[in-house]
C-alpha cells in the first residue's frame, strides 16, 4: 500500500525555520512529481511548491525566496526547507505524489507560526 509520511512540523516563532520531510513507500518515487500543499483554517488547500522528475522546482509567489523544495530519489524523500516563516504560513502541510492519473496524499503535518 502506498504511503506518504510527513514529518518536521511544529510551532515556530515568526522569522524562524522548519524543514519538512515526506518519505514515500511502494511507488517508483523518481517517476512522480512531488509537491507540498497547505491548508489554513477556513481556507482551501493550496499548492506551496512542487518539483518535477527532472528536479525543476515551482513555487507559489508567496513563498518564493523563503522556501526551497528538494528531492532525494535514493531515499524516496521530498523536503521543504522553510525559512523566514510568517504567521500566514500557518496550516497543515500535505505531501502529494502525482504521476498522470495516479495521485497519493500524506496525512499532513501541522505548522504553526506564532509568537
């Protein structure tokens, strides 16, 4: 059974940093586009960043210059380095794996940015 397991969330003060990880199992990881999404309370889930099979990153404008997505195909893991965090970055962060019509989601990890 395909599993995406996120980790690394938590409570951080504004301006702080967190690194999220998403470990995948039972998929051919290198063939999947991997992405990070977030959902703030009362809002729709939105794309934060994704990374292609060719390691090309894509970011939503609000995180450009602050977040970095990367992948390690040897470890079947995608990362999201989040710097200069703001209260607006608060939400549940989800990992997604996508290959054509196949799509898998993790269970989410909470990120709270607050003083």
